C-alpha cells in the first residue's frame, strides 16, 4: 500500500493483486469438456467484470485431472509461489478443471493458497474461498472429500477380502524367497534356496546367531540388500508361509483368512514341524 496525492490530499492506494487462470481438457474425451478457448474466454470475461488484472493463464491439453504431474499445473504452482508476482489467487471455470479428486483440491487450497493469502475462484460454481460463503462451501467440500475417501477405502477393503477368499494374492508384503510377477507370487529361486538352508541348519542344531554369521560370511544378503541379523533369521523360521499356507490378515480389517498355495511351498510340513519342536 502507498500514499497517492490527489487534489492536495494524500489517499491510501491499495496495490492491485494479479490473478492467474488455469484451463484443462481431459485426455478421456474432448466431447466431455468445455474447450480450452471457451474456458479462457470465461476466465478473461470474469476478471474484466471484477476489475482484476489477469497476469497469466496456464494450460494443460489432453491431460487427466486425476494427477498433479501436469506441465501447466506445475508451472502455475511455481509462478504463484514467487512473491514478486503478487498473485491474488487462481481462477478456473469449474473446480474439476484443476482437480478431479476433492482431496487434491483441498490440498491446493489449504496448503498452497490460504497460507499465502491467495483465493480459489470457480466461475460457474460461484465459489470464492476469500468470502465467508466460499469458506462454508470449502467446509462442505471437505465433508464430501472425507466421504469419498471412506467410500473408496471401503470398496478397496471389500475388494481385498474378496480376492483373498478366492485364494489369490490380495496385497501386503512379499516375504524373502518370493517375488511378485504380473500380479502373481512366484519363487525367487536363489532366495528360496537360502530359506531351505536356514531351516535345515536350524533343525541340525545351528542357532540363529550362528546361521546369520554363516550367511553374512557367504556374502548372502537380505531382501533389502543388508547383512543378516538374529531377528531376521528368526523371522524366517517363524513364517509358516514357506510351507504353502499363509494367513491374509489385512492391516486395517484383520480378517484372518487362511490361504493355501498362494505362496509356493519352499519347505516341507515335516521340516516346519521339526523347527517348531526346537522353538
């Protein structure tokens, strides 16, 4: 803000902030979207009606709104983050032009715009986050986003359970000795040989500490490429998956679905039982 002399009187003059526009058409179908040129026209007309200075319009053509990895979008974020550009906010024709997912839109507003005094304007939805009405609308969006996340989580959870009950791999960590290929679990032959070696040494009287030393001396690494420890050897010895049986116990749902042959058998049940007797 500066003082400007008018008719012998100094008046306060507020520096007008600049605004940026963002337009996008989807990669799905041009027919389903308002054209780039029409979006630009609406944004320009809106800024003129408000007496705002439109500094730039950033564009993404043929790009999905479900990702933030868009050239025009990232260029816009970089632009508004520069204090010297004095951006008042972002103007779009409709909120789904900038983000398809509500949580991404909320992240943009709450993390990139509001902390720096910038607003988000949706022309056709009459949304302006700098106004009390806009803030209420933003809270409503937050509620919808939470509902959307819960719905997606529920569908994902049900999908995992259904997959597990079909005796198929439903997600989760892949134990040492296996790898994931085209959605299916298969043996990693080199690691599987190490699993057999660990069990055989253990039932023959070698303790986990000694087994870890033998593996490290032989230059054999863990799944993460590190040296073996007693705990890692014990984790191998306590994992029933190597017998061909495993328990799908989702991190959230804790279903406890017992599966067979989802993970190919590496050791016999007899060898497993011998190891259990030692434990």
